[in-house]
C-alpha cells in the first residue's frame, strides 16, 4: 500500500479554492476537492501499516490554526509542473511536521531532506504547460488569494491508490491533536 500523512481542510475553505480553478489556464489538470490536503510526509509503498499507525499514535502535538495564502508554481523557474496554494507561516505546523517525522523514523522511514514547503496542490501540468506569460497573468489575477484562519484539530494517515482517473485516497487512521 502507498501511504502519506496529511492535514484535511474544512469544507468552507475548500469552497473558496473553487474560485482559483480557471478553465482558461492551458494544460492545467485540476485536482479534485476530494484530493485537497496539506501533505506532512509521503511514506510511499509499504507492506503493512501497523508499525506506522503505532508510531503516529505517539505524536502529542497541539491543535492550531492555519491560513491559505498566495499561489505559486513548482519549479519557480522554467515550465511549471505544479500550481500550488501557499500556507501562512506557522510554528505549530512546523512542530507537527517534525514530530510526525520523528515518529515515522522509529519505523525505519527516512523523511525527505528538502526543507518542508507546506502547500496544497491545485493543478498539475504535463508537456502542454502554459508559458511564463500566461502563468504570470494567472498569478497576477489570483496572487492575493487568502482565506480566513481555520482550525487543525487532527492529522490523517491516508492510503493512495493510483487510478487512470486520478488518485483515490482512503483514510487508514486519524489522530487528534490536543
């Protein structure tokens, strides 16, 4: 099974994200609202999730508020591959990320070495990605996007099954924050 740990968004926040979907943006494959989440750690393929579930149950982190803020692309230069929505800086989010990573390390999992860059993937592009001018125009139109603060009270272990129509996510376990 293919696993990842993520934060879910309330429906009120997801409703605001629909305003960013622009059918005029060439080559955009928009992610489904069912797929909107903030990934903490991608675990990958494993045989059993028992050890992962046990390790995650040891995380004791505080609930906190977040805010979606701004948009951008990966990579920053060249042809865009991902259009994302940013997350306002949060020390408690960074603490949760670290605690989840430390818990996963006890199972032999090795977290990414890249710095944590919390975001929500809004769209992906293949070879027919928009040019920089079109992307800059989209960014100028939507860069002031921001949401109200929303509460994060839990994190979720998901299984991801890749299908022709996109990934299907199944909740394997949820963990409450204090």
